[in-house]
């Protein structure tokens, strides 16, 4: 067991009479790499503020090792001086002058120019500087709130590997599931004011949390049966027993009230928004865009080459993910597709019927002085048309986790993450025949991310996405455009994990005379894995595990069927009869669902 460095015992925190935590027990050991998980507003930031000493607890005891060093990178990280160079800003965080050489190491790996002035950096670049300042200082406990925002994939992979080597403890909040899966070994799940602990990494979160919720649902059903029995007793012959059983009547009423409250909270915690598939109504044509010998550069060709001899056909139902280091040309490529920039040579043919809805990571379509609802209904009124139906703007905003009572607040009052959600809600309310999304997942909480993934999975138009979120890409794209730099772009047919398995082959291929389509054919012949449209990593994992789950369900069904075959079980053990009957019914329904899902996935292979 590693050294205990921080402990919180029976902690309680309330805010404006709302209970955030109650009787919270928490122990953090050295080399605990913890994923902090919870719904938006559950209290993740509050807990981090308590640990960092920025928020006091109402009740309880806090203990830590002597002279504990806690470094905290939050979403509102403030730099010291806008007039500093990056190097001077980072120097302010270094206590040992022998460590100055590390500035170059961190800046290189996080793609930050140490000679730039802070005031000339973009918001994303300033966050990188803040991350460097947090990481470069030695710490016993490292608190990270969305550290992967505005990082490219190569930088995220470097960060994962760096964190794994630390001899400190880490508590991390992130919407990037793959990032959490790759380096965490423990989970803290904040659920309805309580913290639940799992001593496994985030890769186990879905199964573990579903198991806990299923167990809670069974317990609520059992409580409901007991409360109903008490209520039936209370309603029969009460007058004859009222003097002797007043206390029992009060207890029955109290049990009913507590049960109703717990059921309501459970339903709220497990509520899922139903999403209908998005259908676009363009004519049935095959190709929507075609590049032929395309070339584009900024300034002089030899210094800022983005595309060179580029050939590509984009089909109507293509779902393309754009990958490459920052500055390799991904956002520029999107602007060319949108006709905002024009090729220096070669041609781009676009279908006249093709219209793109565009999510711009710079959020240029949002005006801070406009009311929030005005973004969704610019012509005025309270209703917008989404997926072919009229919906009240407040109801639609609620889907994206906005408070409907603040629909008339100015856009400028929103945080960066909330602005992203608002722009996404606008883009997805009525998407056109093509969707272009430039880093749509930045600053999104996991609940909103789930909602966006559900909407996009049902979209049958052309989808082009730039994202650093690997899990997001794996669920949604079937092709990868990899921007190698210096004008070279490679097309890969497959999802993100398939691309990752073949990335070295793509990068190191020296036959530059091959056209993109020829290279794809070459990889098909040379790779031991067939490069074609196939199941995503997550769907393949699901397919591989379904037979085991189905066999387990059949064993459980046999078990409960044998119990129910017991003669006169109804009379001998009424509770066992009821619980076994209910469990058998739910298992049979789950088995039917699993078998149907297995058939669906088999058809896709």
C-alpha cells in the first residue's frame, strides 16, 4: 500500500441550503491516479477546491501529510502577467534553478513557443502555458480539471505517458474517456451528494456504475413492496388499533415519503434524453465533393504548404475525422470546403445541393450581447423547428443542460463550455446535408458529450470532424484524413483505433508518388489487417463480449426457473416467489435485448 497523503473524514458541505456532500470519507494515497466522475453540477469542482484548500467544509476532519504540496490546474487558471514572455511566466513557477532546462522540454512537448508574449497567445495557448506551470512544479497531489482541452492527439498521448511516471497522486476531471482509461487506476464517482469509490481505472466505470444502479433499483423495488404492505395494513381496521399503533402508522407514512423522494432522485440521476435520428432531405446522389490535384498554401508555397497534389472524393454518407498536429492544416481544409478559402491550383467541385452546417471552435456565430434564446430563434418568438417538429426554445435548451429560466440572459454571461453547448445546440437543431464540426468537444461535460454522440450517430448526411477526443472519433467516423505536414494528406478507411494500428505505415511510407487512393490500396495489400469499413473498437469490444453475457444470463434464468419450480413456493415463501418472478422477467427481457443486439452487430461485420 502506497503512502496515505490526504484524508477527509465525515465531510459535509452545503451551499445556499443545498447539500453538496454529506458524510464524505475520502483517502488519497501516493500514485493513486484517480478519475473524478459525476454529472454537471454534482460537485467535482467543489471537491477539488476543498482538497486544494480554496473551500472550507461545514463539518468533518481533514488530514494531510506535513508540508503537502498540491498543484491545481483548473478551467479558470490565471497567468501571472500578460506582458511576460512564456519563458518568464513559467520561470515564476520554478523553485529550483537547476530545473530551468525543463522549460524547453515542456514547451516542446506542448507545442508552446517560449519566446512568445503571453498577451499575443490565443486562449488555448494560454491554457497550455498554465498546464506547463502546473506540471513543472514538483507535487504530492496534482489536481487536473479538463487538462486535454485544446491539445492535439500527439500531445495528449505525451501527457498520458508523463502522468503515468509521476510519484505523486493525481485527481483528474476530463470529458476525454480514452484519456482517463489510459492512465487512471481508481474512480471517485460523485452521485447524489455521495462519493462512491472503485479501485479500478476508468475503463471499468461503465460496468461498475451500471451494476450499482441496477442494485439500487432492485433495493428500491424491495422497499416499495415492504412500504405497500405497511400501507395495506394501515388501511385495514385502523380504527380498532389506532391507539396501540399510532407510531407504526407514522412510520408507514414516513417510509412512503422517503421512498418517493429516493425514487424521484434515482429517476433523475438515470434519466436519458430520447433522441430521434436526424434525416436530411437531399437527393440521392453519391458524391458531394471532389478535389483534383488541389494545392493550397499561405504566403509562399515553400513555407506554408497545406495541400499538394491532393485528390479526394467525398461521398454523401462519409463520416470523416481529420487528424494531424496543430498547424498542419485541418481547420484550413474545413474553410476550403466551406468556400471561405480558394485553392491556389487544381479544382474543388461541390454539389449545388450541398449545404454545410458549421461548428466553429472560435464561436464567431455567437454575439455576447444577444439573449441566449435569440441564438436559436434569431427571427424572434419562442419556438424553433428541430428534426421536423416545433419545440419551445426553453424545452430544447433543457436538453443541452441549460437552465430554461436563464433563456433571456446574455450570451456573454456564459462560460466557454456553455458557449460551446449553445453553439452545438444551434448547429444540431436543424443540420443541413453536411455537418462540419471543428473541435466540438472542447469544454463539454460527459452528459452533453453523450447527447451530442447520440444525435450524430443518427445523422445520415456527410460528417467532417476535427477532434482530439479519440473515443468520440471512434464512435462516429469511418474514414480518417491524416495531415502529415508539408502539403501531404493521407486517406485511411477505418476508425481511429484502426488508424492508430497502421499509423507508422502511413507516416513512414516513402513512395510519395502514389496518389491517396493508390496508397489506400497498397495498405490493404501489405497490412495484416484489412483496411476497410469495419466495426469501431467499442462496437467490436461489445460484439466480442456479448456471447459471454448471453451465457451468463441463461445460467441466471435457469437458476430462477428452478426456484419457481418449487411446489407451493407462493405459500411457503411469498417474498422469494415475488422477487424471483420479477428477476426472471427482467432477465428474460435482457436476454432478448442482448441476442437482438448480437444479431445487429453480426450483420455489420
